[in-house]
C-alpha cells in the first residue's frame, strides 16, 4: 500500500496545496496529517467491514485530522451505492443530499400523462441545479447524489467534471465545493430509484460519520492537552498539578468520552435498520455537536496562546470541531428531531410498558 504523509511540524498548508492526486493513485490508502516524520496512513476498510469497524476507522481519521473524504467514502457513499445496487467506483467518493435539484427524464415517453419529462422510456435523467458545499468534491472520483425526482426518490452518481465546480472551504480549510449542473445527462446505468427510507438512511449515515469524526478530533484534543499540561511548568511544577487545570482537564476528558460513547451506541441500531437508528444517531450527533465547542474551548484555554498558532497541531483538530459541529445538522436540528422521536414513540411506550 502506498503511503503519503503530510508533516505538520512545519507551518500548516491549505487543503488546496495537498498533493492528493499522487496519493489517490492508490485507492486503498488515505492521506493523514501527522506531527512526526513517521509514515502513517489510515487504510480504507474492506467492502465487507462491519459497522463497528467502519466507525472505528472514521474515528481514527478524525483523530489524525485526515485531509481527505475518508468518512464520506467509507461510511456514507460506499454503503449507499451497495444498498442501491450500483457498482462502487475506486478511489475517494463523496455525497450530496439535494432535494432542490430539478430532475426530469432525458427520453420522455411519447404517450405519458402529465408534464413533459415526468415519465420516460428509461431512467436516463436530465439534472439541473446546484449541489452546495459538497465535501471534497474536487478530489472525488464520483459524487453520490440523492434527490427527489418527479417519480420519487433517486440515487445517481456523477463525476465532478460533469459540473462547473466553484471551490470553497470550511473553517479547517477542508474542501467544500459547489457543483453547478446545467442539464447534465445521467445515464440510466448510473441511476437507481430508491425507497424513501434510503434517503433517510443517507442523512443518518452522514450525521453519524460527522459525529465519529468529532469523536476522533475530540480525542486528539485530549491527547494534545494532557501532553501539554504535563510538560509545561509554571511556578516550578507542571500545569497538570494545579487544581484548576485538573478540573478543566477532567471536563475535557468527560466531554470527549460522552461523544465516543454516543457514537458507539449507534452501531447496533444502524445495523438493525433506519427505524432503530433514527433515535441513536440523532442522539450521537446532538451530543457530538454540543460537545465540540466545549472540547475546543477547554483545549485552547489550557494550551494558552500557543494553541491558536498554525505552528501548533491543536488548530488542526479544533477548527475541524467547529466546522463539523454544524455540518450534516447541528445540535439544535438533531435535538429537535430527537425530541419528536422521543415524545411520539419512545417515551410514552417506555412509561406505559415499564412494570
């Protein structure tokens, strides 16, 4: 397996400057950021990997602040393609959930009843609109798109070169690109009609992937902070010996552990199906987004001024925490969904069935 290491002992560089082209020549390897000169990679899990193995790999990618669509490929795009019965392209993949696209049949049926393009001789589609802030679109082999067509939900794949790409980035300088589609034709072989449950599963997988990344980055903040307070001395003793520092470190470790536990609790429900996963994943993303700000706050507070510099690796984790907190639904969005699920289904059943 090829390896490609980015050494961040030197000043950080923008995501656009990473040499992803050479690295992605090996589809079974993913780039990693490391603070040493040792070669480290996080391999993509095998196609038959369990959900637990996928989440563990995504957690590790978050801990190493991998500058590549690792979670998008492993936990979202690949499983969705398999569930839809489409072949899985090699290389990095990404996804877009885009209900706002305009979709019609490219080969309208001559005798169709209804508006032009609402029925067709086959499932070849004409797609127009904009996919907003697609993660790592510029480096992806293909984008898995889930949208609503006149005949129901569809999943299809497109390549970035089929669209006009407007580059963008989040706070951590990870690629978040807009893809402008002007009546792009998608062959029927790359289109699948899907049940509405798969559309919801895509949203849940995206949220869980982001929560697992947050869990990994949170662990990285803990590791860096503990190392710093242990090595840094003040008034003749390590920072970690001061009671106020101990208390803040305990809060930091607690918040990171809460996120990790919430993500791990979603493994079995996701394997059980969308209905079972809805509650667990809503809880995981709510906890992850809510804890992200507190983890970053404590880590920076205990690092002092050095933690905000680009020469220090802490910012690689905290800027991702701030970005991932809002992506794929923030804590307010998922908490509202969690409350609806709890009130409508779980809470009343628990109150009336418990002896």
